[in-house]
């Protein structure tokens, strides 16, 4: 019975402990959804075909938009995955009552989902590079935009996921975000086709703003310098705030009220 | 370092209904669990067991009260106690696209165990839960009971110092339940502390060293199963169906406990013969047996644990 009175084992605590393991777990789980992964870029593909047929001259814009939008959609998947694991499986309780921090849980799930669903992005990226011939700095900028884009959506998605008590009520929001961030604003079509007065507003959206930045760098979308700064700042600040917010929220919601 | 594993003081929880009225799920629950104890919270559906377990395991904030885990304030600093906890949530499910072996292994890895430790602990826990044969099948192909066993295996493989298990054997067949009980005993011998909830009387009796009977958000009784049975007031139970008409007469032999239209007379060997003949006179069937936790529960709560309402 000596063990009962022994001191508790010291647990080395680190903020990101278990992160790699959870990424691996989530990746393993997601890779069983091959159909879902394979169909995840159907919308983008359809838009590409439409634009290719109807307005070939805008195809480069649609390509860049498709890459950015794919990343946005993966962030949306984080939202649904987090909600699913919490509502249907209750597995979040296993991870919260453990040495793992809530923020490692959030990040591990996000990166796991991203990794599993990154195939469409890589594919589109390859196509974009082939058709539009992205210069190295532009390609780098695109990657940076995608990272910021993902951080933004996954963070917001994770926060949103915790507000729902059942899965059904989440679905309408996915459709809403899909249309509000992807279909309506100038993501799949160039910014200059958007109503002039609303163009700076569109640049505030991470999807439209990120797309415009890459297109500007690639030389296919002239933008005034202050608009470039506006889009870049909005994406950067938006992603940073969203991430800090998600870490704060993940910690807070790990004990429900 | 001799602090209790868990101490709860006057824990209250009010759920604020979004559309309905507020619900007071816990009205001041206090309990104390020493290290290495196996304790059951026994109560009907809606008694507040899950609410208490979630508060004690840092997953839900109480409305008021105090919770200490291994001497640390679990409300002020949940992060400092979480490394010592492991939880089987009520109605949880493993990842459908992992096998039980992957489920336990990946969870242990996420908790920071080395590959070797994770592998050997996962294998051991799956064996204990009788899952060896299905350990490499995806959970989506398993039965509800097997999935539940996977959850229990995942959590006990941590050998965490303090484990919370909410209705751990729900959906399991009697044989599997016995395996679970056995593994819990082994864990507490190794030094873990276990708090579980159940609404199975046999489980509470077989498994726990002490139990708390909880109803409508309050602890109504605490003790070993034997102590609780003794408190009913006798060692034998004579159960008479539709015995209300002779209740007056019966009450002279010992306390009566009612369960629907069954009247249980709690008595000793002395009055047995007479009670049986009274029942026979009234043309009623009587059965005799030892006092069980069932009567203890009825005595304390006033309603059967099976009574849904
Ligand atoms: N999230 C919640 N919101 C509102 N009421 C709840 C919630 N969870 C539980 N309750 C209520 O609190 C009471 C206790 O529930 P619970 O702790 O789940 O009991 P048990 O686990 O013993 O069945 C019940 O009346 C239940 O309806
Ligand atoms: Mg419950």
C-alpha cells in the first residue's frame, strides 16, 4: 500500500504536448474518408469548367481563387469535425481531462484535418503553377496567404463548433459561410467585376483579400498600394486575432459553464 | 502528500435553461475519496451523477462549492490537476475509423507516453476488456458493447491516478461487466483512485468499497453496501405483492419498504413464521430473502432505482 501515499508522478507540462500524436490520430481517421477527400474539390472544379467555357480570359483568377477557397473549406471541415467529435463522440472530454492542453487539442485536430485534405490544394496549386506560371515569390506569397487563410478559418470554425448542441443546427451555417465567403465575393472571379464601392469591403474578407493579393503579385490584378496594405493587414490581423481568440476560447470552453 | 484524491464541498449546479426554467441538478454535494479507493455514485436517471462527475473532472464549472484534487484547487487551476485525470464520458464513442488498438495507442501517445509504453499498455488493457479478438477491426464494425469496452480500455490504459467513469458498463453483457469490474480492482490495487457512476445495484455492490446514494442532486446516504443494508433495520426481507391491506399488521415486525404495490417487511428470523402466516391468511404470496441493496435504496430514496419518472 505504499504506492497510495507516494507522491504523484511529476508530469512535465508543455503547452503543445501530444500535438504530433493528435495530428497523426486525426490524419488516420480522416484518411478513411477518401470519398469525402476526393469530392472536396468538386465545387472548385465545376467553377473552373464554367469559367473555362464561359469566360476563358478569367480562368487564371478562378484558379487562384480555387486554391484559396479550398483552404477556406478545410477550415470549415475543422469546424464540423470538432463539433462532431464533441457532440457525437464526446472524445474531447478524454483529451481535456488529460495532460494535453486545450489549445494543443484544437491545433492538433486542425492540422490533422488540413493534412488529410491538402491533396486538392496541392493539385490545384500544381495546375495553377503550370497554367499561370507563378514566379517563386508569388508562389511563396500564395503559401503564406493559404497559411493565414487556414489559421483564420480553422480558428473561427473551432470557436463556432463549440456553440452548437447538435449537428443538424451546424449545417445551415456551413452553407452560409460557403456562400458568404466563397461564392458571392470576388474569389472565383476578379475583383474588378465586383461593384466598385464594395471592392475595399471585399478585400477585408480573408478569401477575397487573399486571392486579390496573390493575383496582384502575379501581375494580373492591378491594385492601389493602400488596398494591398488593407488586404494584407486584414488577413494578417484577422488570422492572428482569430488564432489568439481560438486558443483563449479553447481553454475557456474546456470547462463548460 | 497524504491529501485525499478528491474532496468536494457543497457543490451546487444550476443549469440555466435557454428556453425552459432553470434546473438545479446538484444541491450541495459533498464527498471525500481517499487515494486508492473505489467509489460508486448510485442513483436514478437524472439524479445528478453525470453533472457531479463532470464538475469533479474539471469539465464543467459548478455554480458554487469547492473541489480539491490531490490537495489542489481544481476550480481555480484545473490545468494543474488535469494531467492526473482520465475520464470515460457517458455515452462516449471511440473514433469510428480507428481500431480499438489504434484508439488506445494514439490516446496514450497524445498523453505523452512513449511508443513502447503506449503499445504494451494498450495491448494489456484490450486483453483485459476481452477485446483481443476485435482489437484490429475498425470500431465502426463493432457492437455497442464492444465500443463501450474500447472506451473503458482506452481510459484505464492510462493508469491515471484518478479516474472518472460515467456508467462504464452500460450496454455490456454480464460477462463483459465482470471483466470490467476485475480490471477496476486491479487498478486500485496498483494505486489509482476510481469514481464511477452506475444505476446497477449489483455493480455498485460488487465494485465499490463505499458508495454514495444520490437523488435529486443530494447525497442521501454514504457507506459500504453492508452498512447501508444494515441501516434498513433488519437482515431479512419478506416481500408481499399487493400487501397494502395488511401493512398495518406487518409493520409490527419491522420497517416497511414499498416498491410499487410490493410491500417489503424488513425483519429478522424471529418474526418470519408469523408474517408468512398473516400473508397466507390474506391469500397473498410472500417471498423471503436477505436484505439487498435494492431495499437499502428504496429505504433511503423512497423509490425504486428502476422507477422512471
Ligand atoms: N446541459 C444541461 N442543461 C440543462 N439541464 C441539464 C443538463 N444536463 C443535465 N441536466 C439536468 O440535470 C439533472 C441531472 O442530470 P444528470 O447529471 O445527467 O443526471 P444522471 O447522470 O444522474 O442521470 C437532470 O434533471 C437533467 O435533466
Ligand atoms: Mg448520467
